[in-house]
C-alpha cells in the first residue's frame, strides 16, 4: 500500500506524467489504427472468396466514384466520340457540329503521325471516362497528349479534375477484366480440385490447414506486435524513471525517504500503469476489428481453446520479457565499456540462432528432428520465434506450456537479480 502511495505521488510530477502516460496512450491509438488498416487490407486482398472478388472487380470497373465526381454518375459514359479535326487554308475545323466545343475534360491528341491504329489505342483507354477525343494541333483542353517521333509521348494535365480522368484511364477496360476473370476462374478450378489443403511438417503432430492458417495470421501478428510494444514500454519506463530522478539529483534522497524496497516496487507500479495506458488505447479497437474479421481463425486449434490461447500469450510475453531484461541488465552493468551497446543485441542473436536451428530441423530434420524442435521451442529466448508461430503451425500444447513455465521462472529470477543489483548500485546511476 505504501508503494502505491509513492507511485501516485510520483505521477503528480508533470513532466513524468506526460512521458509515462500520455505518450503510451497516443502510441496505442496509432498502433490500433495501423492494426485496423493492416487487418482489413489483409482480408480484402488475401482471404476474399473468388466469387466475391470477381464481382468486386466487375462492379469497380462499371461503377466508379471518380466518374460520379466528374460526371454525376458512377456508370461508364457512352461510347467515346473521336473528333479528327480537318485542316483548311491553314486553319483547323471540327469534323461536325457535335465536335465544335472542346470540353475541359475532353482529351486532346497532338500527333505527328495520326494513324488510325494510334487513335484507336487512345480511344480505347479513355472510352467510358470522357466524352470526346480530339485529334488536332491548335485546340486545347486540360488534358493534352503530344506524341512525336523525335520527343516521344508527353501528357500535360492542367487541373485536378482532368487528373481524375487520367486516373480513370489507368483502370482496367473490358478486355483486361476478361483476362483477370479468366485467371480467377482458373484459381477457382484449382481450389475445387485440391479441396482442403493440409500441410504436414516434421515434428508437428497435427496437420496445418492452409486456409485457416491464413485467416489466423492477422491475429498472431497483431498480438505479437502489441506484446512487443508493451514489453518495450515497460523496459523504457523502468529505465527512464530512474534516469529522470538520477539526472535531477533526487534519486538517492527519494530512496532514503521511502526505503529501497518501497521505492523499487513503486517503480514497477508506474511501469504497470504505463503499459495499461497503451493497452487501454490499443486493445479495444484491435479486439473489435479482429473479432469481426478473424472468425474463421477459430478453426486453428490453439485459438479454438481459450486456455491454450492464454497459455500462448503468457509464453510469448514471458519470453520477450526475458529477452528485454537480459539486454537491459547486461547493457546497464557494462555501460562503461565501449562495447556496451552490443549487449542489447546478444539476446536478439540468440533468438535468431534458435529460429534458424528450429527451421532447419523442420525442413531437414530426420529422426531426431522432432526432438530438436521440441527442445528448442521449450527454451526461453532460443524458442521464442517458434512459439510465436505456434498457432499457425499447430504446435504441441505441451511444448508451449514448457516454454511458458521456463520463461516465467527465468523472468522472475531476472527481476529478482535486477532488483538486487539496483539496490546495491543506485549510487552509480
């Protein structure tokens, strides 16, 4: 209780409050926004069914919001009218009365060789997006395309509205859509012939269902991202609070006034509150989006069992805490060394080394491959990457449980050693 009172008293320091709580809250909002963008984009591009995707492509080509902005209707315009102006006595004249007025949104072509083939090509890409295509030398609009043999092709756009016409011309036409739809039909045929695709890997007991794994991927990536940021905030909070008081020459007086144990526990209360600010900002929106887009991810074994999912979260969190604690303590203890900055990367190298050996045992392991996988995945730090991928690979729950137990035990041991070291070296900070 005394530690809580000390923590609440420290919060009243304005600069400390802004650093500890406002910054994590804003970061949480930014992370939540990126999660929403990533998750929705991922499901739109990867996990849409083929019929829905085909219909969306056809609808997007026939009905476009840009056309509504330009012409008041999303539908394609009538067939483009080609107006090839005629020269008489040094002047140019429209071929008919309907071509007499050049609209700012019409397209003007200036060609040194106005062949029918070239004109048809330009008419094709602007068909349905603008009303007329003028082939002339002196008339002008907000879109002028000049094509010469010597200088090549140049398009000049002189208004934002004309730029929208240009943007529409880059959208697929009927012929392009036909090719895309044919490709989707081939994909649909392949999926029907292959049915449910199951991948069996060395050392992994249950087969991996590819479609369910794709739908579970945003869940895994978002959860790991939030855990990593939360751990990083916790570590930075713990270190920066100490540095803040030390730089203002009040660290030792505070420790003397409140006793070492009370002050150190107050620091961890502040750290917990800081991480909570981040999670309060990021978690609700992320949960809502993931709940509404990752329903089929529950087909993944680990996400279909709440206890298993909780165990996975504990394992990943504890192992990442171990990584950050090892990095922080090693760097702090050796801060006077010229190589102190390298100590923070040692745990990361251990993670990468473990991931490399684990992957090799999956790909090339024969006989003892499964044993190597299970041992590596059970170890804190060395097996954290494998455990992160656990939901996607249907990893054995006993392996995740072993990793969680060992990581929590090691994290508690490191926290105790960290507290003892700080107690004995506060004067050096």
